[in-house]
C-alpha cells in the first residue's frame, strides 16, 4: 500500500520492526463496551472504520507477581513514598477552587511556590499520585492504595458537585486560567498538560481499581471540556495546542473507549496537534529543536486513536516517531534530548556531555509508546528497547536509599544523579516517577490466544489461566540465564515465545535440563510449541559480553555495555557533601549545583583494545579498565546501581600518544 504523497509503503516504514499482522474487529465492540459500562445514550457516532484489535496484549497487573530482585525493591521504596504523602495536601487547591474548605496545608515545589507559578503545573501531582496509587493497587492488591484512590476520587466528586462546572483545577487563578486560555487571550504555562494528569488519574482509578465514581467524575470532567472547547474554531484550537498539552488526545480517546460516547472521540481528534501529526504521517522527522516531552504524549494519543479508529495516518505517525527517537536520537541509556529538547542528530557530540540530558519523564512516555506499538506488532526490537530503557533509565532514576527520583540523567563526566525532595519539589518527573516504579510487572509478559511472550527476565510469577502459572526465577542481569517453571493442574498446550535479545549472539534453550535448540538470531523470538506438564522447566542462556557502544556520528566517544546493562565509570564522591546532598528542590539548578571543577580519568587508545584489556572484578557486572590522568584504572559498574557518586557514562577516547622515535 502506498501512503499518499509519501512514496513509502507501510511495510517499508516498519522495516526493521517487523510486520503488523493486524486483525480488524467489529465496531460493535464499542457499543457493547458502552452498554456494559451503562453509559448514557450518546449522539450516534460517525461511521467509523473498523477498530484494531492488538495482536498481543499484556497480562492484567494482578496476574503477575514480582519476586525478589531490584524491581521489587524499587517498588517497595515507591510504596513507602506514596504512603508518606497526604492526599488532603494535594487536594488543597482543588477544594479551595470549588469553594470548599481545605483540610490540610498545600505542598511546596511546583504545587505552590512562586518560583514555578508561571508554569501552571499546580495540581499535576494529584493526577500522577492517583494514577500511581491505582497502578500500585492493580499490581499488589494492597488495600491501602485502594483506600487512597477512593478517598481522592470521592473528594474530587465533592469538588465537582460544589463547583457545578465539571472542571477540576488547582490553579491559583481558579477556573479563570482555563477561561483565559479558551478565550484566545495570552496565558502562561501548560494548563492542559496539568489537566491531562488529573483526567489520567481518574481514568487509571477506573481501570485499575474499577471505581464507578472515578468514571462518573471523569466523564463529567470530559463533558466540561467538550462544552468549553465547542466555540473554538479549528484554527483557534490548533493555536491553543502550540502550548504543551500532555496526552489530552489520549485520555479523551480512552474515555471514548470506556463509554462509547463519540463526543469524546471527536474532541480527542481536535486535540491532535496537526503541525506534529502531519509531518510524522508523511515520515518526516521535523523534531530538531522541539520540546521532547511535549511531543511524546501527543504521539501516544495518535497511536491510541489508531487503535480506536483504524485510521492509518495515526499509526504511521506513531511508529515513525518511535523509530526515529529510539533508533537515531537516543543515548546509550535509551533516553534522549538536551535541556528537554530534541537536537539535530548531526550534533550528538555537542550535546552528549550535558548535565541536562535525558529528562526522565520522556522515558516514562517512550515506554508507554513502545508497549502500545509492541501490542500491535510484537517485534523483538520494541522489547529490546523496552529492556534497555527500563534498566538503564527507569530503574537507574530512583535513589536506592530514599526512593526519590531524577529529573535529568546527564552524561557530564564526573556529574552525579540529583533527585527530588519528598515534599518540596513535585516536578513533572516526581509525578511520573511515582508511576514508573509502581508498574514493573506490567510488560514482562504478553499473550495472544495461544502464546505467551517472555519479554523481560525479571523474577516473577504469571498466571495464564486458572490452575496454570509460570514462575520465572533469575538473578538476571547479574547472571545471564533465566529459568521458567510450569505449574499446571492439567497438561496445557501453549507456545512460548522467548525473546532472544539483540545484545546476545547465540542463545541456548534447555527443557528439563536438555539442550533443545540454539538460536543465532538476535532480536527475535524463540518459539517453543508443546504440551507442558506441571514441573516442566525451560532455561534460557544468553551469554553477555563487554562492548563499547559508539556515540552516533562520533566513534571516538563511547559508552560501555555488558548485555543490556550500561556500565558507567564510578568516580567517587570527592567534593560531595553529606548524604542526601543530592536531593535537590530546584530542577532548574541541575547542571550548576556541582560546578566545582572535576577532571575525570582519561581513556586512551582504541575502544576495542580497552574492552579487551578490561578485567572482571569480584562483583557481578563490574570491571576495571586501564586509564591515565587522574587514575590508573576506572571501575565500570552498572549505571542503574550508581547513586551518591560521581560517574561517567560516555568517554571521549584520547588518541594513543606518538611513540618516541628511536635513533
Ligand atoms: Zn519531567
């Protein structure tokens, strides 16, 4: 199929990430969903093209249990943080704006402090918090998170009842800020971005805690948005979308899917920023200079709209965006950007050593997009990227002691990770960070009607059907193997699709101790189709090697990886004050708070020779490589484990000095 005007077919677009193999479903799905949800009768939808059924789906959060390992530990820290926060403090301004007395003092940081007043993110934390508690309940069934979700949802309903508008807002100007924006006057900050977070929190409360009240509050809020934006011409609407507006198109599309109300679908389409959708649908990468985290949520919305409408331009735009960002614009940890913006690919070497690279929110959104694309097209390339970003960015973003999270993850040699404070920061990345560590059991396994996909090697149990489960035990990535054991009350025929990762040349599979096959196709799935009996054990062996990964466009600048893990140079804590000095209130100071001069050791010669000279140390995933300058060797260790210490992820390799000439 030729895409109009592009000269590219859909197949050539997706070359390298596999074929789509999409099945069409009846639009009756929506009517049925609406009836099931007891949705009020809505204006009849325009005739829609058939919607798209994903090729594979993830398991429900509650069907996968995490077992002991770094991800379970990270989730436990997140739980502690979520339980330490007080919902009444996050609800403070929502109540004030609705004319209700607040029950507790407002939180600091982006929520109330004048330094950040103009960005208009007040209230975004409540939305992320609601999503995080709902996800945490879905993942753990821990009633404390359901109680918090229910409490917040009930309070938001009280606000809606009192204000009589449907709009829920925590802006200091009350509803006035939205009025100003909708009337086309000048406004500051990102009101729709913040609004999206609250809507997404309500959606997640419905999805993961099955709260009917959340759906009621969500639909009233969406009704307000439908009415409030109705007078805008398309031109006025698009002008409004020049400001960051989060995933408004996504959450409205989701609400349409949950209710069948076509008004939400129509509004979701209006929230599609044409100046981004158009070039991407024509396979044009126009991203240089654009604010990264403004774009990714729009693209997630495009993908969602493709799923709900079958309209191909949404798929083409979202798959092309992923491909260009993941494959050509990303650093070794899987994130991208400098100072929150995309830069020209030819300028990697000018941006790589910035302390303000890789905003963590961007990865939160890239993983969402990756997961959606994988469900449509279960290609190992998506799962490979997910793994890289999960270990080297998301897991790496959390302080293993306090549970606080990063904003940027810079590559300036000798810089260190800086984390938010518990109650005085409330950055965007604090909010998305609350969610990141709540959903680690989300994308380990996927399924279709006859297969299970094992995408990640994380200790866990997955329940496939009543009486049928699979337990994965592993110390991966510290040990390059994983073991999957069946427990069934009857023999079951299931095809196992084991990911053979891109970083491993030859993977070996054993069943009940016997080697059954060797795969020599990195970035593919190893298919095991047979009848499984209780106690059957499948082992996957994936040998890892240390390797140098050159920076795109400059092979003198390299990072080091071992299997899926980025190894950073651990450079000590010279000049760094007492513990917790790396918790910082103000994200704007990142890049300047560690301005004392620091000279990292030098790596000299040739990257492959350095790799050959590296010596494994006593600890797993830890090596020593020869250096010069300020040290004779550098300790390389997993970047995700680095905390409270200076580090280097990228190295500019110095040329070998000229040998003295002999006479
Ligand atoms: Zn952020």
